[in-house]
C-alpha cells in the first residue's frame, strides 16, 4: 500500500464560502491526509465559514473519514480583487463588512500565512465571480467582463506571484491547483457573464505559470470538474439539476460527479505521486469532456 501522507505540509485553500463547495471538500481531504489547512475566505463570508466550522447543525459536514472533525489552523480574509491594500478603493475600505479587517489583499494574506506557518507547500485556487453571470456573453457589459476576468483568472497569476517565494524549493516540491470548467474550451450557453472566456484564460495562464515557477520546483495544474450543484452553480441557473442530468446521461460513466472525487484528484496533484505533473488539466467529469454532445 502506498498511502498519501501530507504531514508537515501547509495548504492555503482559497474560495471556501460554505460547506458544500469544491474548496470545502478539498480542504477536508488535504487535512485528512495530514496537511495543516489555512483558509483564505472573502471578507463577506468570513462569518458564514466560521459558523459552519462551529455549529452543531453542521457537524456532520465537518467529519473526516476517521471520525475526527475538519479544523483549519486559521482563517484569513482575502478579496481576490486586490493585489495589495493600495488597490482597495475608499468605498470598500469603509464598508462595514471590510472595515473590521486591516488586511485582505492577496499579497498581504499570502505573506501573513507564510510568516505564521513558515512557508506554503500547497495553494488551492477556487475562485470565480461575475456580477452578470446570468447574462449571456453577448449581453455582458465591458465593466462586468473585466471584473470577472480580474477575479476569476488574473487572481491565479497574482496568488502564484505572491506565493512563489514562499513555495520555492520546499521539501518534495510545492503544488498549485486551480479549478476550471469545460466552458473554457466549448460553448456552454448558460455560463454567462464572460466566465467561459475567464476559464479559457485561466487554463492558458496556468500553463504559462508552470514555466515561470517550475525552476523553483513548484508545479501548477488545474482540475476541470464536471457540473456540480454548488450554491454558486444554482445561482447561475435555477434548472442546474437538468444540466447535471444531461452531463450524466452523456458521460461515459453515465453518472454525475461527486465533490469528493474532485477533492481526491486534487490530493493526487498535491502529492509526491504527481511530482512530474505540471501545466496540465485533469478532467474529473466522468468523461463528459470527450463527448460531442
């Protein structure tokens, strides 16, 4: 038996906003493998995440395979819209949801994590947003398009740039894993607000980043997950279950994916078993991406 043991590894997981997201399952799985988990959450959802980590009603969602509970070492606020605090406009600084936090930029968050935990071995990028996600691409405004690209795609560049010095030449190497979707390669009409283009950019950026940090023994890969009924997905389309059913019926495995399967694939990419894997997209979609319908 060759178990995956991430003991001694520090994993910074971004994008957790509730207890049903891919990021949540990924963080739990990495902890189950022994990693120390640090969460970077949007300032507006810090209270929500703190709640699901403590409330009795959410205890079952925190359970790990051995019966212990998911307990991140620390939560940091982080808004992927801002590389540094100098980028934050005054109306955001003074907003009541932000004013309580002195630091929530990408650079500041990453530096704080590295300082407190002695470096970063694993970086998970699970961030995507478009204010006009319910609009088709042809109806999307320039402002919303640019906003979506900055948050959903450029944030990976910003995070890797900030984290690279803290991930360089870690024992066994370091790993960056982001999440993408088939809409980055094929037309998915309901996936609006410019998000299909954002995923296409994310995929090319990940490949380029793998080159720019490869000499530091940092690997960069993406997982292209199949349709999954997260809260964010349901917000895009109230009939999202129909999309899941369609993908399941047209996938070689004839079933929908489970979030644990995405988490397990992430665990592989963060493990020594993937030590020579970088710049790749790993499809975890029951084979749906190979089909023509």
